[in-house]
């Protein structure tokens, strides 16, 4: 079951998995409904540059099966479960109200070579654009690269990052 607010993404998931994955639009009721049935919940909420919203309350988690597991991939941005707190690779889990929590920041750090290879693979095209035409031309020609720019000439250019740190954004 994949729950998201983005209809296009849900459609892509349905198409990619050819009907083998269920999808639903995110709402408090939808999340709560599926939590009660789940053995494993992976919270992977990202608001680019900002703190993750707390989508799952402790009261909602108490409705889960005892021994169920939550993995908070969003812990790097504060976590999307109210009961999340950062753990370490050496001691990755804790039990709260009968629910096992895994909240290790930087999960890819457990597999550094693979993580580095994956990151290099996805960032190389952007670096190549910058190398070929310079930063200004690369930013003008690539909306994704523009969206990824957080600071420029010492100023914060990403509004969510600015808000998260109580700064003004130079937009």
C-alpha cells in the first residue's frame, strides 16, 4: 500500500507495478485505517528543505498491532511519526507502546559504497551540465537543477530552507 498526496506519483506507481501495488490519497483517515492493518509502515515524507510533518500521532500508533514495525526514513528531517527519535546503526531500534521503531538518520550510511555509487549516478548529469556551460546556463536550462539550488553567493535561495532556519530567502 502506497499513500501519497501526489496523484501523478500514485498513477505512476500503479502503472509501474501493473496493479500489484495498492495506492490511496493521503488523509488522516486513510493513514489511520491502514495503520491498524499494517505489520510494517515506512514513513518517507519529504518536504524539500523543510522539516517533515508529523503525520502519525502516538494515539494512531497505539491502534497498530503489537510488534508491528515503523521505519522513519524522514528522521533526517525530524521524523513523520510523533514517537520518532533518532537512533544509531549500532542500536537502531526501540519499543514504544509495543511498536518497534527504526529511526536511523542517514540510512544509506550503512552501505556507503552503494550509496556513493547511487548518488554519483544521479548527480553526474547535473555536474556535467554545469561543467559544459557554467552554472548560470545550467540553471537557466534545467528546472530540476534550479529547484535544487539552496544557496547562492552566500544567500539562501530555497524558501523552505530559509523558513526552517528563520532566515529571509533571496528569491
